[in-house]
C-alpha cells in the first residue's frame, strides 16, 4: 500500500519521515507518482531519499522531475539527482547534465560527469 506509506512520509509530525521515502521507493513503479509529489518537500533529506529512490525505478516519468532537481537549492539534492539520472539511463537528461558539469560545485559536477559517462555508454 504505497498510499499509506506516502501519508507517513508527508506527516510533518513524524521526526523520522525520511524512512518512509526509502520504504516508498521499494514499491517501485506503483509509487512513482507519490515519490514525484514528495520531491517538493521542504526537508532536504526527504527530497534526497525520494530522488535516490526514483533513480532506481526504470520509468520515463521520472526523468523530467529528476532534471528539475538538478536546480534544487541544496547541493546534496543536486548531487543525488545527477546520480539518479545516470542510473535511470534516459538520454533526455544529457543536456541538463552537461550544463551541470560546467556550473556547479565539484561534487555535483563529478556526479553529473559520471552520469553522462553512463548515458553515453548505452
């Protein structure tokens, strides 16, 4: 039941909401829409883990939201978004990853470069 897990994830009274991001990711494609909705959370660690979970789901619906996350205000979130795009392996992410390679901090740039390498090897 991904909906019940999602409700626990968005419950601001729960101090360990991040755990439910991981659990929701285990539902795979059934949870894609819920995970995408959770990407707007104000807690960077919730966003981080939701994005990481999306990177493990081979669904074309995740590409555009992950590309958008390359512009998140938090560098950790941008880092995991680049990694996730590399795992998803959709060529639509190439332009955004190339831009990230030229304008972010070194850790995010390295993650974007590695993602591009994975995409170009396919």
